């Protein structure tokens, strides 16, 4: 009765323990998009760049400055050196406001505003690229963790199977039906399987650490991953695979890095147009008003004036010429960079498409490999049990089957990873 009570108590304690967390790929991606520091930094940077639009637009709005001036001077003396005019000086205390308004500058401000807007759009595309990078990083780490877990399960199953063989051979050695050499080979195969477990366990722990970094937070030790549905019908998968030409066209249209380069090129073109407009006249209106509470007898107690100013740069030491040349060369450089990046994108899409196609076919091939290796192992074990072959042949068959199972365990996740990489390179993330 006491034993039954103890058993029930332990069972209740086991049931009361919280179950291991199950993290899905969708949850991992959503959490990374919401919390990853790299993406948060990209968003903040985009917001900072977006403020440049209002900074450039500020040139269209009135500018006002408040001034307070106190001067002690030898009354009615004049400044006769350092300028063409000779303004008279008065001792005074004055306060006032000066305002200016840009009236017309041949579109220079408009081009600068448009350049800032294109730069901000390019920054938004860089943020989209950072988001795609984060999602791909999560998928890569998640699939690598599942791959490592699957390989670890295969390794543990291999240890159990080879331990059973070792136990059987030991009994046969005791019965004088096998030699100690057979036992030594069996134990060697078992040690090899145990080393495989240690290596697979280390890879699994490292994969979970990579997943934590990809998500942007430490994962609890109880976290477990939900497996992804394996492609069931490979022929249907291959028939539904997108064509290379369409993927490359989608990449040229939707890749965020290409969009960002196009926006940067347009921003450089608008800056070049603004530099051209610098050589043309700029018209501005001015207003100045204020009071003079203390001053010489010739000064009024209040003052106000309105005027229009037209400025036209004549000599700037060649600055405007070379600034315009720089902006035009930057446009050409961005044209070349864009053409180069488009070629790289086409190459990357093709490479990922080929790898995905190969990984898709590899799933079925590794399944066949496992079936053939299992059949070969059964035949080798039968021959060994009948005394028609040696332990070396049997161990080789075990090694082949283990290799086949490891490749089959990795094939599905390799395919899913390359499919995600292809989607990323085609601009689908």
C-alpha cells in the first residue's frame, strides 16, 4: 500500500511539472522581427534618415531670428577700413526680429527635398533587407537545430542497436561460438557510435545557441522545436517548383538591396540637379523690425524695413563647378554599382535554384539509400549469424547504414534551408 502511494506521489509530481516549451518557426520569426537588435537599429536609422526630408523642406519656410545688441561707440564716428561703405556708429541698445523667406531658387530646394525623400526610401529598403536577413537567419538556425536533433536521434538509435549487437556477441563468445576478435570489432563499432552521439549532442547545443542569437534572446533549456512537415510528394514538389527565369525576374523587381540602390541613384540625380540650380539666381524676401530703448538722438525708438534680395554667385573659386561634377560622377558610379549588383543577384538566384533542385532530389535518393543499406545490413547479419562472413563485413554494413541514416536525417532540412535561401535571394522574404 505504501509503495502504491509513493508511486502515485511521484506520478503526480511528474504531471505537475510544466511541459517543455514548443517553439514553432512562425513564433521564432515573429519574435525576431519584433525584438532583434539589428532590425531595431535599422528601423531607428531609417527614422533618423527620414527626418532629412523635413530638414531640406525647412528652406521653403520663413526663417526668423531674434537679436539684442548693445554698442558703446564714439558717436557719429565711421568705419572707414575693411569695407567699401563707411557706416556711421551710434551708442545704442536695441532689440528686434529679422525674418527671411525663400521666394524662388529655380527648383534647388525642391530637388534637395526630393533627394532627401529618395534617400529616406532607400533607408526603408535597407530596413526591409535587414528584416529579410533576420528572418533568413532564424530559419537557418531553426533548421540547423532540427537537423542536429534529428542526427542526434539517429546517433542514439545507433548506439542502442550496436549495444544490442555487442551483448549478443559477448554471449556467443562465452558460448565459444565466436571469437574475442568479433567482440573487439563490435565494441569498436559501439565506441564509434558513442563518439557520434557526443559530436551530435555538441552540434545540437551549438545550434540552439545560434538560434538564440538569431531570435535576439536567450532560450530556456526546456525549449523544444516543433518539426516542419516533410515534403510528402517530391514529384509534385518538383512540378510546382518555380522556373528560374521567373525567379530571376522577381529578384530584379523585388530585391530590397536593388530597390535601395535605385533610390540612392535617384537621390544622387536630384542632388546633381540641385547643384546645377546653385549657379542660378535665388530670390528671397526680408523683414526686419524692432525697438531702440536707448541710443543717440539721431536714432528712432522703433525701426522696420522690408526688402527683396536677389543673389547670383559669380566667383566661388570653382567650388560649384566641382561640386556639380562630383554629383554627376556619383550618379554614374551608382549606375555601375546597380548593374553589377543585378548581375550578382542573377548569379545568386541561379546558384540557389540549382542547390534547391539538387536538395529536393536528394531526399528521395537518401530514402532509397537507407532502404538499400538496411537490406544490406540484414543480409550481412544473416551471413554473419550463419558463419559465412566475418565481423569486418558486418561492421562495414553497419557503418554504411549509419551513414545512410545520417544523410537521410539531414536531407529534408538541407532542402528546406535551400528553399528559404532561394526565396530570400528572389526577394520573397
